[in-house]
């Protein structure tokens, strides 16, 4: 029974990793850009929510709604003024620029908020649990997992039901032809990064509610997100969630055997998938 | 009119002479410099070697690795392992560091070469994390808290007695001088080997693969083999450097030896600021890096922020780095690899 419990907790943890990874997957799917500062942007989002909560005395769930437009604007500006200039055939500029951004963000957060561990204020809801048969499920992990599913459904709706989504897909397939049809790829890219930042804000909310955070934890979140994206197959959003679940289950099972093996087990699961299916579990037919 | 193909330029001949003078000065440095200057120079030289090897990987091989700390850490831990468990002299143990790094480089390459671009970068990073977590489980070498080199190993180190009597210094200072000379030898050998490699047929093949992999393959370049050569060479050199750095520190912990910031982030900034894809770039970069470090040392995290912003700006404005800007304006190449056609006067027969 304890194993069933461990695996269910792992699946729910996978929801959090799926949220970390969804923004990364979106941006990669559209512009083949890998943002190495993604994890630090999540941590920054958590600090932004913390500031709003502290200054305005809001509940974190309300503060996140205020943080979203701010993060959208930040993502839009970042893409428009910095990252768009790095796109091209050469893979070095985007990697090195986002890597530099990651170091800058970490140290700016360190300067602004010190290295102390912080946490978003929790209330009764965040510590509550529901009894399902013999297993107690935390309300917070359930909420995280549900949010991950809602985010992915919403993104799929956006992609396949709206004209913006059509523009996203067209630009992803062929930016030059898309621009002949009146689409401005650089504008599309900026909007896409803005939307990715909204998902980052949601991920930041759950990061801050479920555990402590400090300025140095971004890179580890980036690695989990990346592993989820690669396991799932590039550009497949549901695959990304499955990838997150695999990492989550591997981590909780590893931790159940030996607490020191938690992170290691996640990485090893990733390497095993990579060995068996180099293109991930649900690869796209092209690229 | 006859033509010959040559790579040497007047600037490179002058640079060779200046380089030789600087080298002699550097060799003699311990005879007149203070101990703190020797230690600073040790840091500069070891960072330069790490930067040259990362530059070989990313700038020439197109393999952007964010996992170089795996080889630094593995090299360092191999050194501690053979010294503590095997009782080998630390200086001789440095060679094992390179081998230790190679041992993990082979499976790393096997995994990472399945990934491209950014995915390769993250793949190498994940493997470095795995190695760090595994090493932290190794209780004989201190586990997560780390360990120190035994006193008897450091005090009886090769050459130290000789340096003590030569320079008339205490054994601690003599050990630093020894580390400095080894770092200098390693830096010269690294630049020499990389320059030689780039001027051979392999170097041409490497440039061809970097510029256009399909075209290179079509004229018979074995691209996969080139990747292996570059990856293993740089892992070996990075491992040696890791061993040397921790021989000097004489104290190790997994978090320090596998630090992403110290052994990969700084190195990337050095190469990007100096100029990626050139041998001169990392040399210029390491000097700027060290200058900034001494200027901003008291400002803590502002220092890293400045470095990051500088690297981003350079990548956006001048992707070939400061040396790239300079050589574009002036046509200077101290380590030319370009083969040029030079017209010579017809010789009288």
C-alpha cells in the first residue's frame, strides 16, 4: 500500500514539473529557442507574488492574477528587445544570452531578497488533505495537478481553435512563408514568450506555496523542466506532462528507498528514457 | 608569378617573439613576485586552460557544453582518490585526473551526442549533476562534506624540497610555486596542442564541420569522429586542470568541485567576452575577467551581475567578442589558422 501511495504522490509531483515544463515546451515548439533562464524566471515569479502578497496583503491566489500581466509584459519585452536578436541558424547566441540572463537574475534576486529561504503564506487550504480510501491526498498537490491539466487544455485550445494559435503553428512550421501571409514572426514570438511567462507565474505560485524557495534554486527547476520536455518529445504538451510525471514518480520512489537518491533517481530515469527513445516518447513526425 | 600557401603573418611572427619573452618572464616570476601574485597567476592560468578547452568544444566543435564541471570535479576526485587510497604522489596523480575525466567522458559522449544544440547543453549538465550526486555517496572520500589531502602526502610532494632550497621559501609557499609552474606548463601545452590541432588536417575538418556539417560530410569528413576527438581531448585537459586546481587547494567537497558557476559559467563568460572561436579570445577574456574580479570583489553578487550583463551585451552587439572586434578592425591574428595564398616574385633560375 505504501508503494501505491508513493507512486500517487509522484504522479501529483509530476503535475508541478509539468507546469514548470509547459512554458519551456511552448517556446521551444514555436521558435526552437531554449531559455536557460526559465528556472530563474519561475523563482523570480515566486518573489513577485511574495512582494504583492506582502505589500498589498492579498491572498497568493489573488496576487498571482496581478502578477500574470506583469510577467506577460516582461516576457514580451524580453523576447522583443533581447531574444529576437539572437534567433538564427547559429545556436550559440540564444544559449549564451539566456545563460547570462540566468546568472544575472540569480544574483539580482540574491541582492534584492538575500539568500534566506522564503515561502508564500499558507492557510488552511494549503495544508488540507482528502481521504481517498486508505490514501490521504494533499489538496495542494491535487490543485497543482489540476492546474497543469487546465493549462495544457487551454494551450491546446489556443493552438487549435484561435487565429493566434494558427499563427503560432504557421510560424513554427515556416516563419518565412508565414510572414508572406501577413504574420509578423517577431511579434508572434514576443506574444508566445509572454504567454509562456503567464504559465511560469502559475508554476511560481505552486512552487512558492508547496516548498521553500531561495534565489539559487532556479537551475534545478530548469533541469527538471527540461527532462520533462525531452522525455515527452519536443513540442508535445501532453507528452511534457507525461515526462513530468515520470520524473516525479522516479523521484518519490527513489526517495522512498533512500532519501539521498531522490534527485538522482529522477536524472537516471531521464537518462534511461534517452537511451531507449532518443527522441522522447511522443515525438513529432518532422524536425 | 609563383604562389605559396602559408598561415604565418608578420603579426604572428612578432607575437611569437613577444610570447617567448612573456613566457620567460612568467617562468622567472616566482623569483621576484609575492606569494599572493603567484596565487592570482595560478587562478588566471587554470581558468585560461579551462577556457581554451571549452572554446575548443563550443567555438571550434560547435558542442556547447554546460557540464564541464563534471570533468573538473571528476579529475579532482580522481586525484584525491589515488592519493588517499593509493598513496601516490599528488604531482604524479594529476595524470590520473585526466584519465578519470576520460572514463566518464566516454559514456557522457555516448548519451549527449544523441542530443543537439541546447539539448546537448542540458544533457551534459544533467550528467554532471548525476556524477556529483554519485560522488557525494562515496563515503571513503568524505561523502557530501568532502575531505582533505593527508598531511604526509602534501608535505612530501615531488619537487617541493627542491623548490624550497632553490627559492629559499617555506614548504607552503614552495607548494604554491610548484602549482604555479605546473599551471604555466599546462597552459602553454594547451595552447600549443590546440594551435597544432587547428593547423593540421583535423583542424580543417573541424572548421568544415562547424561551418556546414552537410557540406563537410559530402567531401568525406567524418563528423562524428571529429566530435569524439574534440570532446575527449577537452575532457582530458579539463580533468587535468581539475586535478591541478584541487592539488593546490588540498581540500575538496562535491559542491565545490562540481560547481556550475566556478567551472562552467565563469569559463563561458571568459570565452564569450574575449572572443569565441579564437585562441587569442580566451587569453584576452581571462585578463578582463580577472580585472573585473579585482575591481568588483567587494560588491559580491554585483560582480556576477556585471559579468552576465557584459556577456549578454557582447553576444548581442559583437558575437565574435572583443578580440573579434579588434582583429576585424586591425586584421591582427596572433595565432593564425587561415591558409592564405601569397604571391612571391618568380625566382631567377
